[in-house]
């Protein structure tokens, strides 16, 4: 059984349509794939229909943008109720604020580079969660940079003068909201420190107290020694350990299925969730 619990579609900042993410998972020989777009579940239906047709299991999920003491935290939610009002209120607020934030970043960037809001809007699939990757795509289209990666290494870096923050709920609140919506909260790439600050172990312990279920340990943004430390932390806090690709289509080097999660951990996630079910083909 090969299980990848973290992938993005064009419903947020991936480059593949949700159906194409599922097809890519099948091509990679996966048995299970989770669709975890940023702050939205709008890709679930299309992905589920394709998964049923192709006979692969789909775990409906989402990656919630949150923060702890101003440090960005990404929280994966699996199998929550997509109609839960309290959770929807937070993700809609984040998605709305992401638009204004992207506009403000474009205003700043436009002082030094040829870029308009229309350029960026043209890179966003209708209704998708807007993010810096869309600004990156517009900069690539304008010939300012050669790739998303180059954009993130400079103009879009969180320490760049063009950077603007967006609204995000507190991570402990988000953990509680996911649980209340019947979902299973797992902290995404807890030690991915190359793109900004990461929270320390005490913050993660606090999230565990709030109901966090697991840590995403096997992820390309973690060094081997970071994975060892995270496994130890998960053991101490009684948390599940997952691994996943964080696939974004052609938007990132991450290949679908490059890291995986054990069947026992998926079983534990499934046994805990009450919001919605794994879609089986
Ligand atoms: P935002 O949520 O709008 O602040 O943008 C962050 C998103 O940008 C993350 O979800 C990543 O998927 C993406 N990202 C970060 N660094 C890179 C990179 N070097 N290349 C491509 N995408 C990236
Ligand atoms: Fe992303
Ligand atoms: Fe993330
Ligand atoms: Zn992600």
C-alpha cells in the first residue's frame, strides 16, 4: 500500500486540475492520495469522481493557513465535514484576506517590476485560493523570473520588502475547529525552516494539548536529523507520524508519492474521523 497524504490542485496553488492530481497519483502507482488544497475543499467533488472511476482511494483534506505567535503554521485536516460553519467562517475569512494581501504585494512589486493585478488574476483558476505562487506565475509570464522557485528565493521571500501578511487563525484554535468538524488535524512540515521561521517544540506540545493528532515528518523540506527529532517529539507527545509529497504539479519539484504514510497510520486517522469518509473506487 502506497499512501500520499498531501497534494495540491489548481483549487489552490497546484498546477493540475483536481482530476489530474488523481490521475497523477494513479500513474505514480499510489493506492491512496489526499487532496489538501490551501483553505478550500472546492476540489473534493471532481477528485472524488475521478478516484471512483479509476479505482484509487481519495482522502478528502485541506491545508489550513494558521499562525502561532505570528509564525506561519500549516495544519492539514483530514476527513472533516466540509459544511461545518465555524471552520468555513475561518477559511473564508483567510481566502478573502489572501486576495487583498496579494493585491498589496502586487502594488509593492509594481514599483520595481512590470506587474499588474490583471497579470496575477490571469494565473488564478476561478474560485481558487490565491497565493504567492500565482504572483510567481505572473512574474514568470512577464519574464521577470524564470521559475516559481526563483521568485520565492527573492521577490516573494517572506523577508522581502514586498512581502505582506494575510489573516490566519491561531493554530490551536484551528486544531479545535478541525476536531469539532469531525476532522483529524496533522501539522504539515513542522520543521520546514528554509522559507521562514518555524515554531518550537513547546508550541507543538501546546497544539497536542489542543487536540493535534499527528506530525508530517517525512517531507522533502526536512533534513534527516530533523526527521529523527520530529519522530522523537511525536513519540513523546503521543502523535501519529505521516509522510507525504506536498505535490503542486509543475509548480514545485515535489513528485507525487515521493514520501508516504503507513497503512496503520491511515487506519488510525480513518478510525478517528467523523466528518466525512475516505472515497473508495
Ligand atoms: P502563501 O500561502 O500565499 O504565503 O504562499 C505560500 C505557498 O507558496 C506555499 O503553500 C508553497 O506551496 C508555495 N511555495 C513556497 N516556496 C515555494 C517555492 N520555492 N517554489 C514553489 N512554491 C513555493
Ligand atoms: Fe502551496
Ligand atoms: Fe504547506
Ligand atoms: Zn502543502
